[in-house]
C-alpha cells in the first residue's frame, strides 16, 4: 500500500500558497493583497517559510497518512 498523504498535502499546499493566487503576503500596496496574480522576491520568501512550516507541522508533527489500495 502506498502512502499518498505527503504527496497530496504537498500538492494542495503548493497550489494554495502560490504567491498572488489567493493572497500575497506582503503585498505591493498593502500588507496583504488578495487575488492580484503579482509576486515579488520577498513574497516568495514569506510564502516559502509558511509552506515549510505547514508541511512540517502536518507531515512530521501530526503525521497525516492516506493509504490507497
């Protein structure tokens, strides 16, 4: 049986935390911009740190496992 938890969690978080898709932290004009589809180097860095923190929390601390088969 394959453990699809890490693959699914990583894919969903990657899509949701793409800078500019849902939100951008920090934004160009404000602290948070929503749905701008623009990005910056600082925004990429902040979203990377958030992604790393959430994926570490979900996969290591919580231990999400999804088995198929």
